[in-house]
């Protein structure tokens, strides 16, 4: 498998074999495969325009564990703040560094984050890795599917994975559900995407995923009823996202109207399979997307998910920097 020098922006750009390769590599790395020199003498920049705990720390630590140097740049501290163009920024950066991990989005301007990432990728010769934009969170989603495989076993593709919208007061990117849906459909998984009316995902991602399941043997369904969707679930993964077609004010009214109904609780797990697991990418506020007893309960795997970000990102970096 040769993924050397590939950008890692959307999981729509990776086929079944490539996704499986990265997940296998992640498992090997977690089990001790030595990648401690893969990034020797390499400098990886982390350009973040939006706050991050997990992604920032796991990338910095992961790069260091692979023998490289990871350096964090707050976009607001760079000359970008004085309107230096992204193209000039990228073309200068590539004279110093060997790869760029980027987080940029503004949910009041859907699509602008992806335009920024594409500008950097198209105008530089270094790999660009998406650390969450307004359309995808590929590192999170692949790490999450790796976690599902660990928890559900090798027949994880047959298990029912419910990715449900949950109330949060913050208006978040739909990157996680987009990336989970596209990767899940490419891998042939069985997924239900549940959300209140008005919170439909991007049609481009939905159409791509519907086509993928036709050839992968997977299953993809949509529901506007979280209780019905929870029936027989093996995974309930809650994630909030901003409505793509409504203004911020309209979205706030819509989400406040459905707040009580779209909070994952034990009543949803009573409908699910007895061994069902609870997932969320974090951060999460207890009592919003899910109740505290679910988030902190025995079915919750949220901290394993967070740990697996480190392993999957090391696998992504290893693949991009030539480990075979
Ligand atoms: N899940 C996730 O991406 O977390 P951070 O926003 O803290 O990086």
C-alpha cells in the first residue's frame, strides 16, 4: 500500500483497502510496532484557527514519539491576522517544515474551512492533514471506527451503529458525522444517522455514502426518531452539529425546541442491545448531548476513543511518510 505524500483531508478520497491498511497499522502501533524513527529529522506544523485539546496534544505527542518535531501555531498569532494570504503562508511554511496539520472552520460560513485547506494543499508540496474543518474530521472518525472494531470484534461491520444528533448549546461542525458516514459506507458498515428535522447532513456526503454502500455491501439509513433508531443498536454515538441551511439564530431556536428529546439517556440504551456502547468524540457537557449517567456509565468508551486518536494519527503519519 503506498500512501506516501498523500494529503489527508476527506475520507471520501480513500478506498476500502487504504482505510483498512491504516486501521491495521494503528492496531500494530498500539501493540508495539516500532515507528519511533519514521519522522526522524521531520518538522510537522500544527496550524490551528480553532480551539483543540485532544487533536493538538495527540498530534504533538505522536510526532515526537515517531522521532519528529511537532510545532503548534495559533492562526491568530501569525501574519494571517494581518491578511497575509493563505497561499503565501503555505508557500513560506513549506520552506521550513515537512507537513502541516490544519484545523480551520467557521460554522457561520459553511465550506470556507474546506476552501482554506484545499488552498494549502494545492499550493504546497507538503502533505496537509485535516484536523477538523467544516466538512470532515477524518482522524477522529477513523480512530472511532478503530475503537468500534476493538470493542465489537472483527464482525463490527455487521453491528448496528447509530450516529445521532444530540443537543449542545455550541454550534459545531458536522465533520464527525460526515467522516463516520463516508468511511462506514466505504468499509461496508451498518449505520443509521438520526437527527431532528432540519439538521440534514450535506447532500454531497449523503449521495457519496449511498453509492458506496451499494458496492461495499454496507447499510445506511436515516431517521428523524432517536428512540426508533436506538432499537437494537450496538453503538449509540452522539454528536451535535449546526444545521447547514439555517442561520445561527434560526438554528438556536430549532435546537432549543428539540433539546429534551435529543439527549441520549438510559431510555435509549434500554432499547439498544444489552452490550451496546456509548461513544462521543469529546468535548461533551453532561446533561446536553447525553446524560451524566450515560457518559460516565459502564457502556461509555469515550476515553478509549480519545486514546485511539494517538494511535490512528501515528498510523496516518506513518503511511504518509512512507512506512509500508
Ligand atoms: N474530538 C476532538 O477533536 O477534540 P478536540 O477539539 O479537543 O481536538
